[in-house]
C-alpha cells in the first residue's frame, strides 16, 4: 500500500522509516544507514506491507539487514532481504518465526491494531510472519563492517533475552534496538528479565555514545541515555 511507511532524513547517510498507521505499541523505528561498501538496515517493522521497495539501494552495493531481536515489530519484513543477520541466541527461531517467539499472537486481538487498513478485507487475526533464516549470526563482540565504519555487537538482554545493539566505537553512533530507547521501556513480556535488564542499564552507564537511534521513540544523546538508564535502575530498586 503506497504511503504505509513514513520516512525521515536524519543526516546525509541515515534515513528512519516507521509505520504510522500501526498501533503505537508495535510501531518500531527502522534505520537505513548508507556505508561505503555495504548499506545497513536495522530492523524491519511489522511486515504488514512490503518494506524492500521503500529502501533506496545503491547499484551493486549489498544491504545487510540486522534484526536486533526476534519480536514481531522488528522482524516482520526480514524475509524480504537476502542478507539477514541477527542474534545467535535466537537464531533457530528465525527459521520458523513461531508466534510464541515473535509474540505475533498478541497482535491478533490488539484493539486498534491499525488505524488504516493496508488492504481491503485485511484482518489483524490473519497476521503471520514468514520464515527468515539468518544468513549470519551475531554475538557479543562481533563486528559489522560497512567499509567506512565498523559496529561492535553488544548483547544487552532484559527486554528480551536475545537483544543486541550496534555501536560504532570510533564515533559513538549507537543503534540500540529495544535494549534502551526514549519511551516507555517494556520489561514485563514473558521472556523479559528485569535482573538482566538492570545489568544492561548498569553497563550502558559506562558506554560513551554520541547519538543513539532506538527501536522506538526519538533519538537520544549520551546524557539522555544515562538519564533513562538511571531512572530505570531507580524505578526497579537497583543500587
């Protein structure tokens, strides 16, 4: 459906896409970063409408898609792309995209799932995520190299056990997925772990970033990231 996605130009190399007609609970940010040798796409939204035609590609340059975790609002269109990377911890689940792993079942009965139908007769109850086996698995310390910049993979569990983020240690660009973002943090899903999440927040307090692009909400600087992490620690009773 034309117009399903909105696009925002962040800078000369970065575009953010989102799905404005999807319920805000599962309206995630999709990040496209143009690299010298490889382009990077971080997360792929719900997959309700095709995402691939919305991504402006450079002829002959590969596009690596990284799923920060296996939840529905981040992996819905992953199957549309040939180069698929994601967390080693949940790699086997990408083969099936089982509703229990992705939480797709939660969308089936979500009141106000969409504010505009993507197609006549469309029903949230019919929503399914196609299988998208990973072509590369990512774990703590791995490097994603775009030619002109390198991202270190950080395993930051809590929101989900498999949550990863990408940090350019040279200039502080941080794609954080749902490990941290400037909105209401979700830590009460069946696979969430508040103890692990507190450890993640403690770790983030020691990481210097320049700019963070999260899975939800607006982008944030280092000061704001530390405020979010500190507030979470205080709210959950951590020292």
